[in-house]
């Protein structure tokens, strides 16, 4: 793996990443340009509390093999199609929340919905602003088509007479891959509750290619963090920090009610005196319950939160 990660043996910053960071700082190498991406933190409530849906990426992938992540992926050119119907806040509303132009906001929101459907089978859409798809398993053929690149989100929604339920998405954070990484993403995180009647699955039944994920699981955020610290799963820093933030809230409604200014968070790989550390940035101003460090960036080889610790 070429990305900073948390493992059972402690914080790990790969040697190759440290070498790239040194080359960039000394002017021998230019950072790769980040590609826009979107991620959805799928949530559900049970008797024990909040659970988040995590996917385990296949070992063959170049980026973050074997890591547990939220559903999401890169923005596709077709995600900017103005023909996609919306029910809820429009592109201009999201543009203000995300601090980007409306056309970019449109592509990010569409990518978030599309990637979530492709990777988990959950479709945040309905026939109108007060309707929701109740059984996304009936749309397995559409999920296949999206995974195969045979259809766009606009085409899938159009033939089903569906529109995006953008009111279900709560903007959560924006993470940019460290400059030292060879593959970089500028990723907007959104939170959403699992719609009633829908089920999250890693791959559609009968699909020969599992895609980027080999399995999926619903886990309490604190339990996922404990498993990572015990060496039972691998988390990238943004995932771990987000899980720590979720663990600080009592239920799903409280999570979805959180509002904050979305500012870029760019971890930095720092090489000093032959030692490597990862510094995570301080969060931006927000309203509602505080969920972050109150001063300066947290630094060290690993700066992720412990269960219940506020990390933003």
C-alpha cells in the first residue's frame, strides 16, 4: 500500500511515500494533481446504536488495497449531465455548501449517488421529493450497467422515472490526498441514512467481477476503530478520523443534523531528521456540537482518533 495507514503494529508511512515527500520538498518532483471524488458515509441505527457501512477493497487494487473504506469513487465526466433530475437542494445550494461552482457541485453530488449505488446497491433516489426507492435489489440490472460503464446515472434514473433525493445528503468533509502520494484525490464526504427497505451489499448478485470491493460490513464506528488498532482491519486516516467523529454522536439524526463549513483537509507527510510523521490539519469553523481538536494540526506518524475521542 502506498498510502499512510493505521495497522495493528502502529502507525505506518510507507518508505516510498517518505522518499516522494523528500523529493517534492527539495524541488525534484512535482505533486500529482488530485482528481475529484465523492464518498458517502452510509448510516443506520439499531438497538446498539449507530452503524456505518464499510467496504473492504480487493488486494489487487493499486490504491488502498485491503483497506476498509466508505462507498465512493472518482467523478465521471457524465456525472455533470444537467439532465439528471433533482429533488431537494439544487446544484447552486450545494455549491454554496461545498464552496465550489454549481457545475462542479452537480458532478460531485451525482458521483456520490452513483458510486454509492455501484458499490453498495443503495440508491438515494425516488419518483419525487417525498418518495424513495424501497427495494434497490430490483434495480440490479441497472447497477450492473453502471458498473460495466454501459449506462450513465442520468440514463438509469431517466428510464426509471427517478430523481436524485439530494435532501438525503449531508455534506461532511473534504479530504485531499497528501502531496507525496503518487495517486491523489480531492474527495468530498457526505453522510446519509440507509433508506427504509434497502440493503447494502458489496457486489450485485451474479456479477462475475466484484469490482473494487470484496466484502462489506455494518460496524459501530468505535468497534471499527478498535479492530483497526488490534490489527484486524486497515483504515486510511480520513476513514479513521471520520469514524471517530461519528462515534461522538448519539444517533443517526444527530449526525445528519451536523452543519459545518467544508474546508479542505490536506494531510502532510513530513520528513525531519530522518524521521517520518503524518500531520493532519485542523478542522474549519462549524456550528453545532464540536468534534475536533481545538488548536493546531495533530501530528505524528498516525494522527487518527481513539474511540470516542473528538477528532475535528
